[in-house]
C-alpha cells in the first residue's frame, strides 16, 4: 500500500532553519512532555499544505527525517536525509500521530518512506497583506 499525505489538520507557520519563539498559551496548557520525549530520535513524516489567505492551494511539501529536538517555544526540529538545514515546525503536538505501517511516496521526490514512527499534517496559511 502506498499512501500520499496531503490534507490538513492544523494551521501553523513552518520554514527551513530556525523558527522564532511562538507566543501561545495553548502550547503550554496542552503540552505533552511524554510525547515530546518520545519524538526525539524518532522518524517523522510531515505533510505541509500551503494556502493563501483565502484558502486557495499554493503548494504542497513533504519532509521526512529524524526529530532532533522538541521544545514548546522553539518547535520541532527535524534533520532530513540530505543533511541540509534542519526543518522546523511549530510545536503543535496535537497534530502528531503514530505512523500507520506502510509505504509513503514523497510527492516531490522519487523517494519512498517505509513505516515512519510518526506523521503530522499541517496547513500553512499565507498572511493577508493590506
């Protein structure tokens, strides 16, 4: 079975490299330190859907790698196979799920990921410019 992740579950901001601190009281009250600890050293497949402020699809991206750090303020840092810049996503642990066994075709590559430990789906909304 080959699955392709694409749909969204939560709105976040993500980018390559470091991510600025996130000011969110929700992160503190919903923070699951046990899950954060379990993520470190585990494989994580992240599907990102980028939309404009009206919800129109701009692009999709998938990132796969090993979780290096998880922090409620600075995010989840993933080291990808290409050993380039680490990829950081917001620390929204409620978007993390245990990976379903199977093969996952990365949409923008010929690479297939087998049995990731965890998966996450996010929508990144481009801010409206006035």
